[in-house]
C-alpha cells in the first residue's frame, strides 16, 4: 500500500467561542481535517488545531516525504516529518499539520490490519472511558443552567474555564467556582485558568492563593494556572499546591514536554493530540509521564476526530482514565456518523472497529466543511 495524496478540509460555520479576548467567530477556521489517501482505496482521517491555510502550506512542504510511502509504517513516517522540519518551522504549523497526518496514518494502519488503533498503540487497558464536560465560565445564572443541563444528560465530570477567572479579582474567582460546585454537586470538577491566553495577568502569587481557594471546593485539578512558558513557576506552584496542577496543551513535540516532566512541574500533563505531534507523540509523552508518576489526560477542545484519537489513546495508556469532551460544538457532536452516546455510568465506549473506529458524517462535512466532497476517494 502506498500514499497517493493528502487533502484538507477546514471547518467553519459553527466554530465555538474559545474564551479568548480576541474571540472566535462562527466562520473562523481553527480546526482542519486531513485525509491521507492510498492506492488501495483506504483513507485515514486526522485533525489539526490550526487554520486550513497553514495546514495546506505545511502539507505542500511535507508532501515529498509522504507520497509513495507505506502508510502502515506510521512512526517512521511521522518522525521523518519531524526530522526534516528543523529549518522550516518545526514546533509550529508544521507540527500541527504533522499531528493530523499522524492520526490519519494510525487510522489507515488500523483499517489495514483490522484492529482498533488503541491495540496498535500497545493494547487496550480499557474499553470505555469517562469524558468530562468542558465548558467556558460565565455569569452564575447561565453557567449554572448549562452545568445542570449537562448533569441531566449524564455527565459525571466537568471542567470550567477561562472567562474572567484570574482577570478581575479573587471574589469573582471564588464566586464562579462556588456556583459551579453547587450546580454539579459532589461530581468531579476541574478549573482551567486559561493561562495560555495572550498577556494572561495571573502570576505565581495569584496561582498559589487560588490553589488554596480551589482546595476548599474539592477541585480535581488546577489547569493552566500560569503562562505556558513559566517552567520554574509551574514547578514551584506544583510543589506546594493542595490541588493537582495540570498544563501542557499548547506545547508541541515530546522534546518540549520533557523539561516539564523531569522538573515535575505537572501532576497531570495535557498534550493536545491534534497539535502536539499526533498519537505517536502523545503516546511517548504518556510513557515518560507514567514512569515519573504523572497522569496524562489529553486536551481535547477540538473535533470529533480529535476525540476519537483521544479515546484510542486512553485505551492504550493505563492512567488515562478521562478525556475532554468539548460540549456544545457541532464539530464534536455532529461530525461523525452516529455521534456519541454516554452510557448509564456517564462513560463513552472506546470504538473497537478498525482504525479510529469512526467515519465522517457526509451531511455534517457538507454543512461545515470547506470541501463538501472531502475524503471521497473519487473526489
């Protein structure tokens, strides 16, 4: 089997808000699907957390290292893409695009071998996993209504984030967390400060005070409490925090994660498989984290393909017992055929079919995609 071509499809029309100060609009393209086609008619699908124009440019550069290659040799191909990108922007858009290619290659390998990707990644430690409902913070009324609705849908774990948290005053922070805790009861609740926003004002002293407040509300972890590059700050915060500290969603490549893991700056590391380097990198980050007693819970504010990849990853990593579910996004809820269903315990089944175990919904792609015939081998 040989790779013949690679195509892209940006998603627009229902782009959810990200909590950013320069807020996203519905027609902004920040998630791009990638299809890798082969001469045997097997097609793999991946997802990249960046705009389609950047993904297209990256693929133009990377294509000579893809066409004619055997797609089942996933990690050889992906590592070749990393190794040939030293001078051309490795770590940025090239790595985001490589992430989608890597996911698509694993999808092809699973289909070709008749196995779910999780089994190819090392074996299935679990067949289902608990998703946590990820929502933006808001004024108490709307946020409480949203969380209550999600409880009624069957979610048993939640994360609230961004908005005014760490950006106004301590009273606003605590009032927001208190309202969320009241809404979800004794269910798992995590808090995300959104420290990767440009010019985030929260510093180490704020993060230490806030961690103590969050402990009073039995918060499961404190995410992105500081700016992403503040390695020493994270290490000091984590050493004295009464709640677990998490981060890493904007880092790319395993080499960028290594200093944070070795300094034990995180209790929970959160690579985003759609931008950090794909499943190959997330798995290697997870292995190193496990050896150091650090959990990997993937960042998943992306697409249904990203979620499908995270589900397979969670089956292959023994301590990855949660995945992020971006609620209220058509790119998650509607993009794959059949959608997603919580079981009676609030878990998602990990697809057991070949590859990622999901297929795109043609109607959803036609509605939200920049290329309505995307992933059609005849297109």
